[in-house]
C-alpha cells in the first residue's frame, strides 16, 4: 500500500490537492478512495496587499483614510472628472480595491471590538482576592510571607529615598559653593578696581597740590560746614557734591540739556527774524527765500533731535527725558508770532500817525491864537 497524491492547478493561483491510499495491486485510483482534499491559495492576501498599494494606504488605516484616498483618486482618474489623467480602466481597478479594502478594514475593526469585549468580560469575571489587595500588590505566597516581603520592600524604598535626598542636598551645596565662589571673584575684582581708582585719584590730588592748584581756593584753612541736616544723606557725599557745584562743576547731561534749550531758542529766533525780513505780502521771490529758510530749519531740527536721543541715554532721571521737536509745528508757530508782531507794529504805527496829526492840529490852533493876540494888541 502507498499514498497517491494528485495536484490540480487552475488559473489565478488556485491549487487543489487530492490524496488517496492505493493498494499495490491496483493500477487505477478509484474515485471512492479519495479521502480528503485541500485548497491552497494565497491569491486573496496578495490581492488585498495590492489593493492597499493601489489606494496608497497601509494596513491598519482607518475608514476615513480609505474614503479620503478613494475620493482623491476618483477626482484624478474618473472618466467624468475632466482631468488629464482620467482613465476608465484604472478607475474600475480603484473602485474594486476600495470596496475590498473597506470590507477588510471593517472586519478588522469588528474583530478588535470582539477581542476588547472578551477582555472586558475576563477582567470583570476575574476574582479579586482580599489578600492581593493589601501590601500594595507586593510579594507572593501566603499573607504572612507577603507581609515580610512588603516590609523589606518598604525598607529598600526608604533607603533609596534617603540616598536621593542626600544626592540632591550635595548637588545644591555644590551649586551654592560655586555661586559663592563666583560672587567672591566678582567682589575681589570690584575691590581691586576701587583701590586702583582711589590710587589714581590720590595721585592726581597730590600732583595738583604740588602744582599749587589748591592754594587759591575760597575758604582755605576753614572747617567745612554741614550743608544739610538730613540724617538720610551721607554728609561726605553731600559735601563733595556741594564743593563740585560751588566750583562750577556740572554733570554732562545738565550741560547737554542746557545746550539743547539754547539751540532751539536760537533756531526759533532765527526763523522769526527771517520771516520778518521778508515782510507782508509775500511775492514769489520772497516765497522762494522763505522755503529755503524752512528747509534749513528742518535740517537743523533733525540734528537737534539726534542730540536729544543722546541726552535721553545718559540722563539719570526718567522724568527729565526730552521729546523730539516737530519742525512743521515750529514753522507754523513762527508764522503766527510774525503775524501777531506785524499786527502790533501796524497798530503802533497807526497810533503814532494819529498822535502826530493831533499834534499838528494843536500846533495850528496855538499859532492861530497867538497871531490873533498879536493883532488885537
């Protein structure tokens, strides 16, 4: 006796195998001796993979991903889409792949839901013994054995926490020591710089004394007076500041502020003088001269505003900072002042003329009266 196997193959990778037990004497295999058959095929799995590739998807994607991919490909290959790449054959393949992949994803989702339901049932049915709810789930064996194991676990955990605390403390101490070291280095540098400045100042004072610069100071040989009775002011600093002020010393920002104010007053006066020289009314020639004066005034205002920027950087008090000057507003202000001065001048001239006329009339009257007196005599 021996086994006889026959394999039949069709298209599209389908294979059927038949096996039977044949006697040695038999030459032909009777039909009734067939004991089993099996169908071998990997067509479906390969076809599903091809469908995923055709839809440009990966296994495990969601239903929304499948629909979005099908919609994009349909816009591209549908015969009625009007696209350049429209092809009915490719669209048929895409439609077939879409249906197959959609069914595959739905089946996978159903199987996953069934597995989750089974797990939930198992979790709900699982016995929850009382002994496994204590000791934080540590250990195994009888409750007494688990208690000893839990005590050892607590000891180990406490020792780890102590070691971690000591480690953090040492790190903080190291950081504090490094910070203190850096602070000491900065302080030593500051002390060195201060000492160097003091030595330089002392050398300058000694040099000035040798030249005799301090011989003609006012109040030489007399004690210094306390300029302030305020307890919150350092008397030495206050006295030094008072001495500097009395001898004409002024900080840089004060001098710069004074310079800015003097400059703007000079520019305003020059603009008013230029306008008064042109007189009224303005002819085209005079308008040209006035525009040139205004352009020069605008350039000077720009330079002055840059100077104001430098002043705002060094001024120690925020309320003392200055704002920029507006050239157009300054020009309009100068024109209004000139008009007011012209009106005032005209009024004065008119008053003088009237007074002169009244004086002439008075002189005529007095002279006529004198003449009449002479005649009557």
